[in-house]
């Protein structure tokens, strides 16, 4: 047994259940005390739309940069360490929050069904889940407190079956005056308003007691106890979820409640509200939010129930009059069901009462990578490592499947994908990207789901080997396409396969650059190469001679200078301009008392690294790796490059060795191709 004096497990468990919070959440009092609570906290009687908006705003937001929309931090999933975080959907989420804001202000959206529309796996359910989770947590906070009431009649305690707002016990005219007073006490942009009537059970007891006390309202409400309550999906309090079933098994009572046949004998009538179970999803979700999973798969009769619930804020339980509800209704659906709705003339009224929010797939592969990283965290992976660029290349391929081919003749699909992720492509600006997005509004509504990529990465992770790399994942993605249940079009399958080749080519370019950087990582050699270039440029611009190590003078080495400049993409016609720019920059630094550092000029640094790599490539004999025999000196040099790949880019030793073999093979094939072309020319 450990001798370290650690905190006991029971003490740790006890910390998670603070008694003061329990007492606050268990508050009870007469209606008079509740009205006193409202005097100090008028927002306690907000409606569901207002509460939802305040919850989202409480979590805060970040202002979008470079023209991007505001990001609402609730959707970073602050409840579960980001496990359900939503990435790349800031724009549709911002539109959704704007709708909540308009609904909270009573401008119309509060009378609509919010319809999240998008392809499978585009995070529609996750958005709804985070809203419900946020409401649960918010209702436990002091600023999110909400209240309901119970009746105490002849020794029996009867809860308001739909957790209604206690102000509904106040006559409408008096309630209006109370709300006017409360609206003067808060600074939110919306006005508080409590609409509707008591539910059938509360209405029954209210009228019974009113008759008993000859209309004395004060004596009636003396039987009322107001209490705080907490929204909870698991306990079916204020949050509901309805999922369609087989049409033969669907029953509208699942939405609006049903008769309790065991109590009919006790109360003598099936129209007595005490003999009715108000436990349908509409009843349960009162004061909160109701989610309809795949809402357009519902039977038409169910969709008609939604019309009254959204437009009139009422439902029709069996045997009872229209019953008031206060809840946000959010449904989600995919493209086939939505097209069916559009083609159904009988559902015009439902279409008119919905606000559609398109929720597409990610169109930024950097945001897509964040989805995969969330799934494959290093803490979850104990069997093997994921090498650098693995998830990036998978994400790049996934995003390419979601984009339309570019119409600009000089732009490739790969370049377009990089532009959408904020990358730079010569000749294209941010305004061009905005125009492309506007012209291709359907992008992201088709293509490969993140789930498919995650499944194929998982398949690669459990295969043999010490690590999984981009080529392993691309192979797994290609293999899975042959059996993908959602791809029935052979042309589409071929397109996706071709894009895997494009992604592979991009990966090969990346690792070639990294190996080049590892080869040229000898900063002393790069410094000497840069000094030689600057000496030659200085002599050229001042029309002087260069001096070598033996003190001999020479004309500036034009061939050497151009070998650097060509790798910086400087055409021969602009070489003089570039050389004068370099010398002017060095002179300006000298005046300021600073030294010239080529590392601060990415273009020049890249050119020097490429030049150094090509100069050393033959001496290192990297292509000898594809042979079976490597001499000790070459092996030592290659081991040094491998170690730099590990230290600089995060590869494991085995993965770095694999990358070196890949790059060696690529150069060997390139050399063979060049020799073949020269032979053909001869």
C-alpha cells in the first residue's frame, strides 16, 4: 500500500456535491416570496427563447478575423473537454444564434420550427446536443434559475405536470402590470412576456379552489408552493427528444400524452385531467427545448402537430382543449428528406413555418483536422503513433470531395482547397475566395463525411505496424471506397479515387521539402552560402570585384547568383531589381545598427535551403537508400538527417526512416525519368 498521504477517494467524491448548491437548487416558497425573487432577478421568468439566447451569450464569443463570422464558444463544448466541439461551422451557427436573438425579441422566429439541414455527419445532432447540454448547465447557475409550482390540496401534493411558469397563476390583467414593472428592472434587449394559460391539471385545481373560496384568489394561491427546478434531458424535465419510428408504431400520444386508464376508475372519466399523463415530448420539453431527430421522416399527421406547436404555442392533448407550451423546437434532416418535403404540395404550410439553416461539411481542411484530432487524441492512443501530416492529408482529401471543380483555368482543385483554408495562391485574393464561395453555395452539402475518414483512420490504427502515416490512411480510404454504402455512382467512386492520388502527390511534395530542410539544417553551411551570395550581389551592384580566400579578385559569379535567384522564382528580367532590393535592405538595417538575417526573408531562406540541398544531394547519395548496400559514411550522414527529421518535425525514428526511403525512391524515379527523356531527345 502507498505511504504517500493522498486525499481519500471519498473526499474527492464529496467535493463534487457541494451542499450549498443543493440548497439553492431546492429553494421553495409561497407565491409571494417568488414575486420577491423576481424583484431582484426579473429574468427568472424569461421564456424559453430568451433563456436559450442568454445561455449562449454567457459562454461568450470570439470576433471573427479576416472576414470570418463570430465564433460562439458554447460550440467548443466547455462541458466535456471539447469532445463534442464543432469546427468550421461558425457561419451557420452565427446565423442560428441570430435567429434565437430575433425569437427572444418576439420578432417572428419564435413561431417557427428551426430546421437544421445538411448531409449525414455534418454535426446537426451535435449542435442540438450542445444546446441542450448548455441549457441543463445554465439552469443550475444563479443567473439561469427558473421556477415552477406545486399544489397542496387536502394533504395531497400535485406538481404542475408541465413545469409551468408561476406567473400564469396571476390573472392576465394583473400579470401585464407585473411584467411592465419587471421590464423596467432589467437591461436585456428583449421584453419579458408570459403568454398562455394554465395546463389542464393546474386549471382544474385553480377552479376547484376558486369555487371553494368564493373567488378569493389569495386563499387559492395559499395552496401553491413555488420551487426551483433544473432542466434535465435524462430526467425528462424541460428537454425532450423525439425520434421517428416505423409508421405503424407511431402514435401522436408520444408527443402530447395519453390517458392513464388505471386512474379512470378512480376519477370516473377519461376527460378528467387527473386521469391523464402529460408525458409526451411536447409536455416534457415545456420551458426548454424539443429536438426532432430526422424530423421529415415523421408521418404527415405528426407534422401537423408541429404547426400549432410552433405557430400558436399550443398542443392538443386527447380529450382536452388547446394547451399552452413554451419551448424552442429544433429539427434536423438530410438532403433526400428535404427534397421530398419540397416536392410535397400538401406540406406547403409546414414549409412556411420552418426556418432552414444549412449545416454543410467543413470546407477548411484545417478545421477538418481539428475534428480528427479530437477523436484521435494522443492520450487515447497507446498502441501506435500517428506520424506528422497523417490527419492533414486525410482532411485535405475529404475537403476536396466536397468542392466543385474550379472554373478558373489556372486554378486546380488542390489550390482551391488551400485557398478555402486561408492559404496563399499567386494571383488570387480573399475577395476571389468570397466570390467562389458565393458562386458555389452547394459546396459542403455533398462529399465524404468526417465519420468515414475517422472510421478508415481507426482501421489503419489497428493494423500491424509501429505507426500509421499518410500513405497508410490513404490506402485505407481507397480500400473503403470499394465498399462505401453511400457511393452508388461509379463515376463518383472514380473521382474520389483520383483525389486520393492528388492527396498522395501533395504529401510527397511535403516530405520532399522536409527532407530538403533536414539536409540543409546545417546553419553554418547555410550562413556561408548566404554570405557568398551577398558578397557577389554587393560586388555586382557596386561594379566591383569579389575577393576569394587566397586574396585573388574575380568578377561576380553570375551563374552562382542565378542558381539562388531561380530557386526564389526571380526571373532573369528582374534579377537586377531583386539584387538592389537585397542591398538596400541590408543598408537600411546597418543604419539602424542591426545585422542582416536571411531567416527573416522566407523567400531567400527557402531558395538557400533548396540550393544547399541540391548541392549536397549527390555527396550524401540519398538515392542509395533504395539499394541494399549503403557504405558507413553515407549511412552516418543519412542517420543525421533522420535525427533532424525526428527533432524538427516530430517523427518517430521508424517513421523518419520510412520518409527517407520514400523520398529516396521519389528522387530515384525522377532521375530515371530525366535520363529517359534525355535518351528520347538524343
